[in-house]
C-alpha cells in the first residue's frame, strides 16, 4: 500500500520523490506472483477532487517501469480515494520509445496523537517527501509524540544524530534532520533485511542496533532491544515507571537509550494493508479497538477484559461478562495457532509465559491478559491505556495462549 500525496491540476502521481524502496516492493510483488501467490498494490490518494492517477515518470521513471513490469506479471493495481475504490489502473506495456522482509508492509496510521504533535504534520510531510519516506509520516509523528509531545524546540530530538549536543536544533531543522536520519535508517535496514520495528528502535539507539538485529535473526524483538541496552549500559539499571514498563518488569530499564522505545512509539500507530477483510462486524470490532477512546470506551488500569467486552458491545456484539482474561481464555480459546488469526478475534496470553500480578477475586485464578487482533499482525490491548503489539512482540512478552471470541457469536468472513 502506497500513500499518494502529490497532485497537480487534478492529476495525482506516485512517488513524490525518488524511491528505490518502492521499486523494490514492486519487484517483491512480481516474485510473489511467480511463486503462485496473488498480489496487488493499492495507491491511497490522500486528498479530494482528483481526476486520475499516473506513475510519476518525471521524478522517478524507474518506478513507472517497475509498475508496468509488475502489471505484465499479473500484479493488480488499485487506486483508493479516502478508502473508497475509485478504479483499477490499467497499465499498458509501453512501446520501446515510451520511456519516461524488509521494512515495507502496509501504511501506518496515527492514533491518539496530540494537537501539539499534529500541528507539525505539514512540515513532517514536507521533509518526509524530500527523503522519499512519505509512507512513514505517521511513524515520524508518533516519534515526535514520544520524544517531545510536540512541545520542545528540538521536537524530534534529532540533534545528536547530526553530531550536535542535545537540543541544539530548532523545530524545522529538527524535523528536517529527523526525517533525513529516519530515511537513512530505513535504507540501512533494507540492505540488512531488518524490519520496521528495528528501524524505530534504532532511531533511539543509533544505527548500530540494526547491525545487532541483523546478526540475531533480522527481526526486532523486545528481548533484543533489552539485551542491546544491557550490553551498552554495562548492566546498570535505572528506575523507569510508566504504563508500559511497570506491567512488564515492575518499572526499570537499562541505562542506555530506552529499551521500551518501540512499545512507546507504537501506542500511537496502527497499520493498514496486508490482511483480507473480515465481515462487517469483524472490521467494526477492529476499527473500534484501534481508537476506542473516540467511541467513549475508557482504558483503566487492570481492566483488559472489561475493555475487550466494551469494544465488542460497541460493535453491536452481544457478550456476557467474564471475570477476567484468564477465565476467558480457559473457556473460549478456539485455536492456539497464530498463523491465521481472524480480524476482531480476542487474543490471549499463555500463562506459562506471562503470569499477571493480579489474582481475580471472582474465580480465584490468575487474571491473565487479553487483546483484540486488528489485522496486519497487530494486537490492541488495554494496559492502563491502549497499547499496540505485533504478534511477535505479544508472543515474546505474553506468550500466545490462543485466540477466540469470548463466547460471543461473531459473523465471520
């Protein structure tokens, strides 16, 4: 999925700046088709009143050629205007004289970003475009949310990445440098085969973390982030209490960077693209779970089970009260496979991996933890505030105790 942000006289074009990553993604889709998969690319037009879409042959002819080759290989292309399908692009092979795991998978959407952070969006979009990373505007905004809440001059805390003392850069220079540095991290991650979570953590740790991840499986895990910090801090711990750290280890971190950085940033992100759509009810559950506060659902500490039930009820699903997540899992877990979790399904912890500090007063069992699968490898859950985990990070911390519907009847697709 690609975000389209360049418009001239009703014509929208992609990319808005040279993007070798986009070419690589087209090549990966072609390879998938050759292996027998069906593949498609979606171009999401983030504006109204446009007439048609075309590849930007002026700025990056290589992408236009890659898109033509993908179409010839059987890759489908679609244009969506504010999530409404407006047409299929028919890419016709040009005449000879008509010339003109990596980090990518889906489009990131911001959730619960503050007004102070959103005020910086136009400038972030400007410098993201200049660096060919327009797909990651919301990731950059989420980083601002974590780094400064949009309130400091060095809003992306990027001075050090430019070799300067902390808080040297003013706001625009901070965003300019932060976008440049993030683009450099993406390029390095692509070379090494690392994932986007590794890039996000590297923004905090430095690019050396990508080398560390590449030597240890090429995929970010919280355990790798923790070990990297342990090694670079000499094992020195400092008190660090918040709604992310306290449920995990009681409230500490190693004294190098922030080993919780990915979890902090991804509180403010969700991701679209990659999963088949579920039924209307399933999609409604996922939509509400992504931004439950908008629907008037509180996220109180220790109320993960209450939260998932409230999301289901808001989506129109009838569900009985269950005392705790542990009881929910023991009664209603359907499958312990994480390979094909249905959108909107509840996801449970594995009590052999994660043991809640709370004993439920009703059933007397361990309270456990439960979240909702919202698609694209993401699980939303209430930990005193809505947090977003990948399936991998959920499994690494909570274990995977299966998925189910909490005893509710949910029409599935």
